[in-house]
């Protein structure tokens, strides 16, 4: 096996790790949520999930945590199935962002420069920027993402405050924060709100991707979940104050972050609206860079374990491979005249959401087989509760899949079929490796640590007879 090596920069601390995860999470989090209580409740559920997740990350830091934890808890073939689904879902999220930034940047180019550009032209320009950032030292790329994410968070807070202050204290209502705000929501609508809210958190799990960094604090997972829960709840409350619950519910997922900008358009100066759209586009670019780094880490981990070609164990090779694949997909979409809509991103988010209860179950099984000093909360109660809670979210997502994806019922089978095919392909590949490459199979989930597999039975060494190789000397001594 290839011995483990430190990452290129190797010194990411807590702040850049949190901001890298927020870079993935913030763009889908800025949705038109009118039920802040849902975001707060989901935040508590994911904090419960984080207890077992962090315990696993402390025990086995790995650049591809969803793959590693499932491999150690449920078996190596299932771990490869999880890796295959992750490598399908994260690029789907990234491709959806390319489509979103193409749509978001078009009015800016038209307003500022009078340029009318197709979405794929903007997407390919961003693709070139992301490709260059993928070859930078990880610390440099992380701080670039951090600046863009902080600007986006400031924009969200500023627009929310401007919206609430314009309404005035007399018009502010706190009903959206009351449990009674959910009383009039039907089961299908509640399921959509719960799953849509859970999708807003997708990306927080990427904090553990950097858990092998020397300065990585594992509390980064908790910080990321808490920030997203508070941010989404506050943004949803501000929009419900400005537009009323009915109007904003109708816009959930349909217009994404732009709805906040539109709601604030009548309350702030025109230049502030234009600046907000520019910051929004920059935030989408930050998310693409952060996702590029996450996918790189998965490819590097699988390359070092020789599950994929060992050349991918080097950062530059993994980044260039990903760049070529994404560029080919964008080029094919441009040639065919096909856009990358919201459904692609939702499908990717649902893939990651499906991996979370599986990871929680793997943590439950592994930590109870190997407690290692973990408390009852971290090794049993938290993983068990989060497995059930996240499993319920998965069930609701399956019931409301057509509405989530925005496709007819007759075409909704494509997404679960693609996800199932990826998982089965990964599991099948793991079973093949167990048969034909036992050394590689034994090292799966270990991060490239050298593994030696001995035969089932070893020959027992026989005691040596001194001088047996020179019988003439023995015979001479006997004759004397």
C-alpha cells in the first residue's frame, strides 16, 4: 500500500474548516423557509447525529469519512457503495451550481456591460476558475472560499435586517417561531418542508473530510450545524415577516436564494440589490470551489488505498481528473442545449441525505463493537436516535420525490435508479476486490496505511543441524 502522506498544505485549523463546510452549505441554505422552527428542530437532530459522527472522526480521521465510516461499521463492500454514491452526489451538487451561477450572472453581465451570454459561457468561465483553485495549496483555496462565504453571510444578515427594519416593529410578528405555525400544515407540505430544510444542511458533513489535518478541531461539525440552523431560521423568519407565510412557501426551492434579494429589492437602494446579486454569484463560486476540494479528497483517499488508480493519490492528478470530467459534462450540456436545473442539485442533496442514516447506523454498530472509552451518548443513544430521525426524513423524501425534483411521476424513477446502480456497482466492485486483491481489500477505509495479509497456514521452521551441509566434516569426526 502507498504510505500515508500529509495533505499539500497540511495545516488547516478550525476556522477555515468551518468556512469550507459553510461554503458548500450556505447557497442551498438561503432558501425561502417560512417555518424557522423546522430549521431549529433539524439543527437539533443533526447535532445529535454529529455526536456519533465526531466520535468516529476522532477514532479514524479519513479524507473520505462517509466511505470510511460505513466500511468500518457495515463492511468494506458497503463502504465502497457509499463512496460510489458520494462521488455521484457531490458532483451533481456542483453541476447544479454551475447552472445556477449561469442564471444568476446573466442579469449582472447585461446590466453592467451590456453583454448577453448563455448560461454555459458563464459556467465554463467559472469552471476555469475552479480548475485553477483546485491546483492551489489547500490553505490558500480555503481562505479564498472563506472570504467569499463571509461576504455572503454578511449579505444575508444585512438583507434580513433591512427587511425587518423596513416593516417596522408594529408589523413584526413572532408567530413563525411558534409551534402553532405548523398546525395548519398538511402532511405532504410538512414532509416537503422537513426534507427541504434538511437539504439546506447538506454540506455540514464535509467538516470531517479535513479531520486528518493536524490542527483540525472536531467541534467544527457542531459549529457548522449551529451556524446554519440559526442563519436559516433567522432568514426564514425575516422573509416571513416581509412577505407572509403563504407567498414565501410558494417560492420554496423554486427561486432559491434570489427570493431574498427580490423581497429586499423594494426596501434597499438599487445599488445594494445589484451588490447582493454579485455577492450571491460569488457565493455560488465559493461553493463550487469547496465542493471541488471535497471531491478531490475522496479521489485522493481512494487512490492512496489503490481502490482507484494509485495516480489519483496525488492532489494534482485528482484535481485534473475531476476538472476534465466536469468540463466534458458542461460541454455536452452546451452542445445538446440542455440546462442544469434545480432537480440535479436536489438529486445530489438527496444522495448525501440518504448516506447520513447509513453512516449513523455504521457508527452505532462500530462504536458498540469497539467502545474505546466512548460514553453511552456518543456510542449508542445519539447514533440510534439520529438513525431513526434521519431514516424518517429519507422516508418522507421518497414519498414526496416528484415534488422535490420537480419532475412528472413517470420520470422520477431515474434518480433512485441512478443512485441504486451506483451503490450496487460499488458493492460489486468491493466483492471483486475481496476475491482478486485481498491486500487492497484489507486496506480499505484505512487511509493508505500499509497492510500485510499472511497466508492461512505458515510452514513451521525446522531446527537446524549444525554441519549438515558439510557431511565430510561430520564423518571425519566420527572416524577419529
